[in-house]
C-alpha cells in the first residue's frame, strides 16, 4: 500500500493539512498515521475511507491517483526545471482534485433530485 500512502501524503499536503490534523480526526497517534503515509502500515478499506473523508475526497481518488501521469514533467532531471515542474505538477493535482469534487457534487445533486 506504499502507493496509497504516497497519494494520501500528496493530497494531504496539497490541502495544507498537517499529519497531526488528520491523525486527530482519525483518533490515532501521529506516528501511527505517519506509518500509513510511509507504507509501513497497511491501510484497510475502512481506514482508507475514513482518511478520504478527512481529506474531503472520494477514497477511490486515493487509489486511482496516477502520480506518474500527473508528475511526468519531473523526469527532466535539471534542478531548476524540476522545481518548476514540481510546482506545475502540484497545480495540476489541485486542478484534478477540484474537477473530481465538482463531479461528486453534481452526482450528489442528481441523487438528491431523484430521491425527492
């Protein structure tokens, strides 16, 4: 689950949440939460859903987040362009998360209308 842990960390950092913030919302210690992000501890589906709730995203976004595609510009190797690429990649990830959040909100609205 190392990839999931890396994705959780990336999303958490993009949302400017600290490990302490997420861990406290999960009622767990920071070291235990850190072990999830570093892949030292496997995360259950239930825990993954809880983490996603704190991060305000769908848990499938954590699993399906393809950092290779989003961060493909980082393979350049030049320190200056890598710095720029990392900034651009962060912007792209934020944009992708916003798109997903909008899609989820639209689907929720459709479900609410159909239940009325």
